[in-house]
């Protein structure tokens, strides 16, 4: 009787299965979009401050990006697995399984944190030395890596808790958490990098410490929110029973999603190896691009974060027609975001690069690169929405396949082939070429596998 009452209350509180799609999607997506923009801003601000130390400092931080993104990949992958499982179980009315998914996710976040302590301690130096022989770049890159990797537990737990809030339809709390972490990072960056108020200048090491302090602050606030807020999902450790089946369920989505998020790390590492053959400036330009493209991709990803629990909830309820409506709305909005990104990179490439460098060679190279690579954004809307839909369904392997093709397989093939034919220009041309092929592959995979699970249509 008590569980039936809980489900009735959840239906009243949770509009994911009933409210009109466009207003609901905007309401669910706006907070994570703002969160992603804040995240993008502090990533770029970080680079602006570091760039004032010189090109070597910017190169060191750029080379560290793949390992830093690996942390994010596993954290987001686990969070997406939790989000999908919790929302689907709530949609199906199974609160006990939703609670179990949340508890197992937090436990696994602890294991991930221990793994990155070991990785940061023993792999940071060898990784940086794979790409450069410059002693200053090696020293700065290794110091930066060890700090941001070994102490990444704040980011890992914060993201896990954030996904619990999103799974139950609370998008405001994650936005607040992201904002607090970003504000602290931005405020501490100039102080720790250049010194002041009795604090000595720490350079690149200061940028790493500012990043970690921002992440830990967001994590502590996330724990407080989780304890204080009255959520449909409860984690009562007195009744917790470890379940290998639940771990498998989470990792069936988490592993493909983590690989999807980690692909930029692999791509950046491989392309840095290709670009260093042209010049160190090309590596620095590519590092700037990867910071800047987050201003386009992160708002789109924020919309997918709002879309994912809606689709998961309605998938659990078997409402296929509503899923189609949500997908169409998501594609329209994401397409608009990507088209705007393409125009900005085409029209304002030089002005953007002047923020990061006063060197005319780097500005000219960067402006050309941004204009060419930015044309790929507009083609990526469909595969981005489709990947998020597969994750929401719990079919992470198909999301992985789509992203692998567009972000790694096609990209690397085109980059090496076109570099051979056109030099450095060919590397930049590989981005729009790969996105075009990725969109075509997404259409084929979507038609093949999207609605393979029988479900009941609804006229809602």
C-alpha cells in the first residue's frame, strides 16, 4: 500500500510522462545547458590565463588534456549509466531498483577515484614524454597531470550525484553545483597562477590546484544537497545489498558512454602526434580549438542531458510516440545550436585567436583552422541526438558505434590521408569530412536499431 502511494505521489511530482514536449524539454535542458556553458567558460578562462605564461605552458596543458578527459569520461560514463537505470526504473514504477542503481553508482565512483590516484602517480610523466622532448613542457605537463588526475575524486563523485538529480527531473541542483565549482576555479586561477595576497606565483601548477579546489567544492555541496533534498530516490545503506547484476546493468551503459567521452582523449593524443610533425604551434592551435569547441558542443550536450531522462522515463513506460516527439524537438534545438557554432567559427576566427595569442603566425593558423573545423558542427546534430537516445534506452553499444565512427575512425582516416595530400590543411579538413560521414552512418544505424524493443504506443 505504501509503495502504491509513493508511486502516485511520484506521478504527481514528475511531469516527464505527461507535460507538452517542447516546454518540458526546454525546462529540463536549460539548467544543464547553462551548466555546460559555465563549464566551457572556465575551461577557456583557464587556457587564457595559462597562455600568458607562454606557448610552452599552453602546450603543456594541451598535452595533458587526454588524461584529464579520461577522468571525465569514466565519471560521465558511470553517471549516464546511473541516470538511465534510475529514470527507466522510475518510469516502470520500480523505486527499489532505482534506489539500488543510485547506491551502486556511488560505490563504483569510489573505486574509480582510487584507480585515478594510481594512474596519476605512475603514468603522468611517461604520457607527457610520449609527445615532446622539451624539458620545460615535460616538467609543467607532468606537474599539471599529477594534480588533476590524482585528486580527481571531487569531479567523479560530483558528477555521479549530479546524474541522480537529473534522473528524477531536478535540473536546477546540477546547474548550481557546476556554477559553484566554475566560479571558485575562475576566481582562484589568476591568484594561484600569478600570485598575490601573500601567495607565491605557481604558474601551471597553480592552474591545476585551482581546478581541483573548484571540483572538490562542487563535490562537497553535491553531498550536502543529496542529504538535504527530498528526492524520489533514497540511498539507505542499512538495506544495501551488493548485486553483480546491478553492476553489470550500470556498466552496460557506462562503459560504452565512457568510451564515447574518452574518444576525444584518444583523438587528441593521436592528432597531437601527427601535428607535432608540422610544428609545436599547430599543437597549441589544436589545444585552443578543443577548448573553444566546448562552447558549441557542451550546450548541445546539456540539451541531451535534459532529453535523456525524458526518453528513459517514457521508454520504461513503453510510450514510443512520445519518445519520437522528444527526439524531433531535440534535433531541432541541437541543430540550431550547431549551426550558430559554425557561423561564429567561420566569421570570427581571427578575433577569437587574438584572445589567446599575440603571435601573428599562431593567429593566422588558428583562424584558418577554426573556420574549417567549425563547418563540421552543423552535420553533427543528428548523431549527437541519436547517441543520447540509445543511452537512454540502455543500448549503449549503439551509441558507442555511432560516436566511434564519427569521432575516431572516420576522423583518423581522413586526417592521415588528407595530411598526406594537403599537409596541415588536410588535418583541419578531416573534421567536417568525418562529421558528414558520421551523420550518414547515424541515419543507417538509427533506422536499423532504434525501436527494436517492442513497446506500446500512446496517444499522449
